[in-house]
């Protein structure tokens, strides 16, 4: 589970971390009311779960009611990297002189949590890690002891944070580690932590992800999850409803399979044959006709999709059952929006392939052929 910025900041504030005064708003009038209470200047920040909102035009600093109205009108309802913005955070603007990066995550190679600090904050930390890895200081923490204060100080000094604010930054880091541990977080990132002109330390952004398998012991976070659902990607919401594992990607070849490994393999092959996957969609085992129909409905609702490849391995799910599902689902369309390619293997695959209505789908015997065909179709459709 991924918290929204406003939710993570609530968690931060409860833990005593310094966050700017802020209020959530869902309409232009609410933005103005919130700004009156918070006090100008304010930052108006789109509450969608993607990075780089600033660059994408989802954050604006305003000085007056007139500017606030204009910015709110533009940001509310905008499409930010495929996500619909329906709420903004109205936050007291911070007068900053420096931006730091501070984060805690799991280092799987070391088998330990790692805390990171960098004075190159405010920008994309992945590119900092690639181009100037030495600009990020790291300390590993033994989870049975927690983060010792000296470790936090070391991380902060190693990063080159100025002395007069170092203790405050170190204290932010220890609290973040504590939260990471207490809340079963997989990663916490504050980018930027701002140093103000008054030499105060403020958490200006907040990213916090929670291990879904630990949510059962955090009633407060589960509530946040339900309440925060509104701005979710439409397709991802649909996937939740259908009980599918779905991830939207940026390409145009739609992919449906049963089993995560099978779907990943299909993704790799689409890439191998020069295509670009539009999604990861695992419909799970025991794929009945209705599940197949729902999966097609989902993939066709993604307007980027130019072709679809089904990769089904019949285990518990019998090939003939899946074939019937595919036929039924496709027969329900007046016109099939995009070409569909099917590869069936495993239990009753032969029967399945005979049942498939070849007026509606292209059937291929091998996975390689099916993927190549789907990529070809996607190319042709894209050129139309
Ligand atoms: P992100 O782009 O989604 O990571 O959103 P952030 O909250 O990190 O904001 C991006 C950038 O907007 C920051 O690095 C700042 O440069 C700027 N910004 C955000 N809030 C404020 C603010 O209150 N005051 C000022 N001056 N700049 C801000
Ligand atoms: Mn940020």
C-alpha cells in the first residue's frame, strides 16, 4: 500500500516530525478556504501517487486568492501521468535555501534496512544514484537494535550536511527509521527535506509504502487506504474489483496470462521481439469464462492497447474452459476493438485450440509465435 503525500504527512506529524501546516481540498472554493486558514504564500500540490509532480505541472506556488483560484482550477481535474487529480494539498510554502534527500528502505543484498542521506535532494534521486553514487551516504541498521543516534549522525555528516542543522536532520532520520519499523513500511522517502532561511528543517514531501501483508495489524493505515482510494487509476481500481493482479505499463501490446511467472515471461518476450508491453495482468488459476471476459474488458479499456496476447497454461484451468471463455467474451462484442492472439498449453490445450473461434482470434501453437504475431499486430494497428 502506498500512502498519499497528505496521509504520509499525517503519520509524520503524529510521530513529531516537522511538516508544514496543510489542508486537503477537493474544489477551487475549498482551496481558497484552506489557503486562508494556512496563510499565503501556499503550495498547491496534486495528490496523486506518482513522482515528479513538480516537473509535470502538478505543483504551484501562489501568493494570492486570485492565483490560488487559477492554479486550483488548472490542477484539479488535470491528468497527471495518466492519473486523474481530484484532490490537492494546500500547504504553507517553505522559504528554503537547501533541499536534502532522506530515505529508509530494505537493502536486500545486505539483508538489513539502510538509511540514506544526500544533499542532492529535490531532484530525481535515481539519477543521483546513477551519476554520483558518492553523493548519497548510507548506514545499515541492525533491526534488533534499531538505529543508534551515532549512526544517524554519521549518515548526516558523511553526506556533507551543514553542521548547524546536522543534529536536526539526524533526528528526522532516526524518527523516519522508527516509523519505517513501527509501521511495517517497505520504504520511506522524504525528498526534499528543506532547510529554511531560518535554519529550520522541514519535511516538504513524503512518500511512504507499507507492506500489504502487514496491513492487518495497522487499522489506522487500512482506514487511510480506503479513504485514499478516490484518485486511483481507473483500471487499477477495476483490477481490484475483479481480483486481478494488474500493473499498467506504457506500451501497446496487452498481455493476459494465468500465473505471475507466465505473465512475466510473456512481458520479456514482447520486449525481446521489439514490442512494448501495455500491462501486466495475471488472472490467476482456475480462470473461468467470466474471469476471461473481465480480463478482456480491462485490457480493452486501456486506450493504449493495440493488440492482445493471451498466454494460458492449463493446469487446474482446463484449456477448453478458457477457450470457451475467450469465445464467449469476444462474441459479446459487436466489433472486437483490437486483434487478439491466443496461445494455449497444458491440460486440454488441443481441445481448447479446436474450440477457439478463429474468426475472432488468431491461434498460435508456440509462445514465441503468439508473441511475435501480437507485436506485429500492435505495430500495424499503431500505424493506422
Ligand atoms: P514531487 O515533484 O512529486 O517530488 O513533489 P515535491 O513535493 O518534492 O515538490 C517538488 C519541488 O517543488 C520541490 O523540490 C520544491 O522545489 C518545490 N516545492 C514544493 N513545495 C514547496 C514549497 O512549499 N515552497 C517552495 N518554495 N517550493 C516548493
Ligand atoms: Mn519529491
